[in-house]
């Protein structure tokens, strides 16, 4: 089964890791984007400064609240509600890290 790479408003997605990389959300409420960053090795202190600024969202669930499209109706990015914050994620990044959990009107979620 191929992984879905486009999402619509109302979809629930889980944030996964990809080849030892994961998505991080800024702790600063003024920065409203998701970034990809390498996952620190167990016991490594190299990313302590990074973890003071960003929090890993791997394993968390988000709700797609808006889909940004270009004039050809291609998906450019998504506004996702995570932990009460609405953040933006480019569609290229979403294709790698989002896993569909449920859709609007789907009672299985």
C-alpha cells in the first residue's frame, strides 16, 4: 500500500521519522513552521542547544486545518494544529513525515 502524499482539511496525521530525521516545532510562538532535523544519538549532547529552541513532534497527532494551493490546485503546504498551536509545513516535508490516521467523517479515528 502506497503512502498518501496529499491531505485535505479535517485529516488527522501522525508525525513519523524518516532515515533518522524527524520534525521539530519551535518553542517560540512567533515561529510557526515545522523543520526537519537529525535525531540525536542516544546519550549525545550535541543537540542540547537545538532542543532548547525546538521540540520533536515525532509520534504526535495533528489536524490539517488548511491546505495552501497554487493556481494549478497543487498542494504547496499545510497548516496543522498540534498541541493547540497552528503551524505550517511544506507539502514536500509532509510527504516524508505525515502518516494518515483518520479523515473527517471517518468514525474509526
